[in-house]
């Protein structure tokens, strides 16, 4: 389970034990997060306009790209082949 935290943190909690397992840190405040279909990755975006992709197991950022239209992301959705980035 992932929660949007303060100051650019995404908080990871084990779904069974409900115990904290780690944090992910991005620049700016977190606006939207989503898991990949297989649960291997989590994507997050926020006030800096960048989209981050982390490996959940290692908690390392494996990819980062800028939202091309330059707006702040307010929603993310992922499938096995695509990532939708929405703003409003």
C-alpha cells in the first residue's frame, strides 16, 4: 500500500502486517501515485512536473521523465504497456 506523504514522500506500508516498510522521495510535493499492474513498480508525480518510476522491491528510482506539456500532474494510471498522465 502506498500513501501520499508530506514534503515529497511516498510512504510504503505492507498490506498484510500494516507495518511501515519504507519511503520514496521525490522533488516537490507528491500529487499522484499508481502501481504497475504487476505491483513491481510505483509511479509518482508532483509539483515539479516530473514523473518518477520506482522499483518497489529495491525502492530505487529506475526512470524519471518530464511531463511534456509542462503542467503539474493530478492523476496517473498504468497498464502493462502504457502510463497515462493527466493534469487539470
